[in-house]
């Protein structure tokens, strides 16, 4: 059932019932200006960019990024009103109405910091922090990377069990999933689908490279768009000091976006 909001127009307060249904109207992944084509109710989501993961750092798995925040508002907008849109690597905003900051990208084993949201009259959801990559050890088995928060990606496995003189590296952290309380575009939990990179292992004479983190599908703007979350970390290389063993590559987080829906009866 729709909610009732008080809307101030022309010196008096008018009570308007919000719609029960919403349809996708437009979305921005870069700066722009939204010109209201028809007076009515709009549902707006400001989604902060999710941080990328970190590549494997030595024998240690890379950390995952923090996710952006998500703000949501129901707004009655008048025809021909112009609202500036900001979408960049730090901020997503719909004029002065609502905004969300981006999660950060780590540079090593630790996870990134979550973004926050403000101004939403429906909800302001903070993002989820990134998680840590697994530790590689020279005289013991390495650690698996930590799973992403909120049903995010699975942490990468370590290179294997320790065998004398064959130490194994840590796995990369799984990316965290965006908050999903009110935003229908956020993916369902995906722990079993995506993961951080597995750690490398040491062979008889050479160490192996860490595996790359799983990448999310290409982000395509439209009514069927899917928002995942932060990027995962790459696996660490074997503890062997061999030049052939490099850290695995990170994956990228979901871009920032401002989504505009139109209310329908």
C-alpha cells in the first residue's frame, strides 16, 4: 500500500498518496542533469561505487574492497524541474536530495572501508566493509581468504596443505555484497558463484602464481541491471622466491549509479 507524504506547494501543504508500483525510467553512471518530463512521484536510488579488490601481495592474498552505500527516496517532482546528477569514484548524488559515498579500494591484504548514505527519506544504508586476504607462511599452510560480507563472494583457497620445503600462499578475499534492504537491483547472495583468487603453491623447484579473482558480469544499465558489490582479491604467490610466481589479479567492484523510477498506479 502506498504511503502518504506531505508536499509543500504554493504556500500550503498538500497530502499526496505515493504509488504502489514503480517502473524503471532512467539511470546515470556519469554526471548529468535529470529534467523531469512529467510531474509525479519518483523513486530514486543513489548507489555509491564499490571498491575494487587488491591484487595478491607477495605470498599474501589481496583484500576485497568496501561496498558503496545506498540511499533511497520517494520524491514528488514537478515537470521541467532540473536536478543535477553526480556519479564518480567518490560520490553518487541526486541533487541535494540524497547521496551515497563509495567504498574504498585496498592496496594490500586488509579490506577496504564501506561507504555511507544520507538524505534518503525511505532509507540510508551504509555499505559493507571489505574483508582480508589469507596470510601465506614459509613454514606452515597458508590461510584461505575471508568470505565477503552480506552474502558476497567466497574467499579464495590457500595453495594447499603444507609439505616440508613446499609452503603455500594465502587466498584472496571475497568481495562484499551491496546492502539490499530496499534496492531491488542488488543481486541475490552469490557466495557460491564468485570468489577471490586461490593462493599459489611451491613445487619441486619453482613457485606458482596466485590465481586471479572472479570478475562480475559486464555492468549494463537498464531495467534488468544487477548490482553486485566490491571486487575480490587476487591469490598470493608461492612463498618460493621464484620469479615465475606472481600474485593473482584483483577484480573490479560495481560502478556507482543513480537510478530513477517512475511511480505508476
